[in-house]
């Protein structure tokens, strides 16, 4: 009775409930059922699991056919995963469920008709195809007991089933349901993985994921293209396998900062690619934790090399535009001292033509020479200001003397200020700031020019005022440029830092100046504040961080450490190489009381003399020369006379190629800037000779 009751609970709708005697006569023994069950648990997983399952089930129950199928998403059809008929396998088919015994199985969880099944379902294509007389099927379910598919057997003769048969079919259905659910999860994971992979590969920027050991575990195709390797080659590698050690050390350090902080970080880094070229990268990294608690970081890389190059050109263009606008004033500042220099030299030349000079004339000649020297010094300072202002290649940051930069900017705009406004200074003692001298000078010139252009054209110059002030605020230094011009409305203030926004007439401004200034100050770690009211003027405030040198950094020196006091006072033989003969003549005059100077205009001729045995204690060579440059000469000297190369310095008027800049910095070559004075030239030569025993 218990077996009958169990069967009725399993099949409450089945009118053909077998009697107890039939339930006690199963189609297979307990040993056979155990064998089939064990075989199913040790079978292969995946889609290959289903064919052995139905084959063993059909063989054990001694039936003509067995099948396992998966329900369609709409549960209106069954797609066979394996179909065994008369000991062979049929191709996969799809059967509709409506009005079939398969629909009954899905609806009620199971269905058993020992005989006459086709008469109950005369339109059922499954039963007709299998020529079934008896049928037994159960539903495959997932962990939430939702139907996934059907496991069924059919026979061309009556199909009795005992309790062991039911138990085996239920156990195999549970096993098959679990496997089908696993396959669905696996398929979903594969679809999700493919979706993620396709999404990452569609991104134009390189993307990577690193594990806690800094190994690459996920990469997109853009990342692979950077290093010209396949994904399979790159997976499991670290930065040390791809870039020079010093770069890999930096990447490792930045990764550790992200892991430790648990917060996203953004860095600008330099990468040496497979071809040896250096690229500037902007890298954004963020940490995350996987489901198992393992930490990872995901990074997105953007190559900003070209953008930085264009940005540098834009900054240079803005600087040159400012210089062009101030050209008349700068020319005035230079022409004034040149005027009396020229006059004084003419006066000196005329009087030196006389054989005898009176004491009064000698005094006047001495005064004329001293005035000329002072005028030349003024010109030199202005030229140095222009060189510093227009320097486009210097991207370094370090200690910057705020007041020195301000005075340099004021010298460039002095003529404009003199004719347009009264200038006042309110300087407090302030420490150096961290930044870039050329960039800060560009910002200050731009702000000063803007202040001068803010005055109403009808107003007199003595009514206009510009005040530049400095003061400290904790670890920050403030530089203020204040004017009493027309001021700005709140709407204009909100847009002044946007590129190409300008309130100036067409042809007067591009609208890029303040945008570039804002960007430059941000690069230096600061920001710009603005206060303005229409009719009352404006104040632009630069906020910059103070310079805090690292405690382990060596103290700064004015030279490369070649000084040796014992070298001072000793007469040396010095070779000067410069394609301008007048430079050689001037250097001989300045040094003839200290050293013996030989002058040449061709670096190749100098190499020939050195090769023929001519000895020199020091060599001073110009950087930019025709035929052979100073850098080329230095490199050849390093090969042929390395000891003499260590006593060779370069000089330049400020025109450098990128290659020359890199060479001078990498070799730490002594560099003398033109124009120079006697004392500076003498000390330069002494430093070169300092290594002589």
C-alpha cells in the first residue's frame, strides 16, 4: 500500500495506476540500478554527458527508445539533447509541446502510461515517431524547481515500471537537470565573457587588469597592439617583462599606491615601447575585489604624446603672440641702451686714434666704456628674459624664485605699462614655489597684458593702475595681479577659462591665453582665483605650492662639481671653437691675462690638430655650428680623446635641438650661456681645468 500511495502522490492524474504486484516486479534489479546510477555520476560533463545517459537508461530498462531534451525559452517546444532509438542515436530534433504527452510531463512533473499511449495522444508526433506503446517521463528541474527539460523512455510494447525503476529515473533526472542547469550557467558566463571581451576590444584605449602580484590577467586588443604581442603571450606577464626596469619600478610603485589606498588614482607616466620610442601616457587605475575576496586593479591607458606635443606648440604660439604684441616695447628697451653703447664706442674709437690723451679725456673714455658695459648688461638681461619666456622645451619643475620671475615679466611689459598705467608692487618675503620658471613667466605676462587691455580707451594713463602683490598663506604662495579696469560680469567670469572664449574685438585675441594659463598653473599644482566687478576692475590670484625639497636630495650647487681651488691662478692652454671669428677674438681678449687661448672656426679642424698631437688643457665649443655641431664634436672627442672630453664645455646663445638638450642633460656637460662676462668665462674655464692634476 505504501508503494501504491507513493506512486499516486507521484502521479495523481494517472488513471492507469499499476497494482502492487506490478510495482514489486521492476524492470531492473537493485544492482543494475546502482550500476547505471554510478555510471552517470562518473560520466563526462558537458553535452557529451547526455548520449551515454540515454543509452545506458534504454539498455538497463530494456526499452526501445530513450531521450533527454531541453525546453525552449518559451516552453512551447522540446529540443532533444540526446535521442536513442533501437540502440542507435538520432539527430537532434525539436518537437512542439501543445497537446502532447511531453506537455503533460512538464505540467505535472512526470507521466507514466504503461500501454496504449498512442491512443491517448493520437496526434502526438513524438509517440508516432517512436512507435511507442508505453511511456515513462519526468521533468528536469533547476535549483529553484523550475522546469528545464524532460528525461523519458518509451517502448514499442507495454512498459511496466517498478519502484526501483522510478527511483532510478528520478535520480538520473536530478543528475541530468543539474548538468543542464550547469551548462546554462556556463553558456551565460561565456556570453557575458564574450560580451565583456568584445566591449573591451572595441575600446580604442588600452585596458588591463592586474592581480595582487602585478601580473596581467585581462587585456584588450589595444593593449596587445602597444607591445605587438598576442594576448596569450602577455597574460601572466608583469611590467618587468615589457619595459625597462626603471619604468617597471615606477609602475609597480604606482600600483601599490592604488592597492594600499583602495582609491582610484590617475598618473602621467612615460613608457618605452618595443621600438624604443618614449610615449607619454595618462593612466587611470582603480582597485576592486573579486567574488572570492582577491584584490585586483583595472587600468585604462591613454596615449597623450601627440596631445602634449600640440599643447606645447599651442603654449609656444601663445608666448610668441605675447612677444609679438610687446615687440615694440621690447625693441624700445633694447634700442635705448644700444643707442648710447653705439655712441660711446664711436666716441672711444675716435679718441683712441689720437696719439696722446689728456687725463680728462682718459676719464671720459673710461666713463664711456663703463656706460657701454652697463648698457650691454641691460640688453643681456632683456634677452635672457625673452629666452626664458619663450623656452618651449623645458617641462621640468623645481624651485622657482617668484620675485625674480615677476621682475622678468615686468621688464618685458615695462614699455607698455609705462604708457598705459601706473604700476605698484606690494611684495612680501615669500619662499620659493614649486613650478616652472618659463611657464610662470608666461602666465604673468599674459595676466599683465590682459590688465593693460582692460582699461577703457578714453581713460588717461595716470588714472589706470596695476598692482602686483605677493604673500604667503600657509603652504601656499599667492601672486595677485590687480587692475582698476572695466571688470567682468558673473557670466563672463564663468567662461573666461574656456578655450577660444574672448571679449576682445576680432583680431585682438584668440581666447586661448587664460585657458592656457589655467592649465599651466594646474600642472604646477596650483589654481587661479578671480574676483571682478563691472566698472571696478579685476584681481587674478595665482595660488602655488611652496617648494619643499626632499630631505635626501643633495644640496644644489652652481656647477657640476669640477671646481678645484688648486686650478685657480694657473695659466692653461685653452681651445675655443666658434664659427663667429669675433667671438674668438673677444674671448682671447678677456682671458689673455689668465690663459693662452687658441681660436678655431671649424670643429673638424680642431679634431685634426688633436689627432696630430696638439695638447690643450680645456676646450670651449659652441653648440650650434655648420658642418659639425658642438654635440657631434663632443661625441667624437669622447671616442678619440676621452680624457680631454672630460675637460670640454659647450656654450650657446640659446638655440638648441631636442637632441642637443638630451645630450647635454644626459652627459651633465658644462654649459656657458651667451652673452657672458669676463668673470663668468674665467670661472667656467677654471671648472673645466679642475680635474687636471
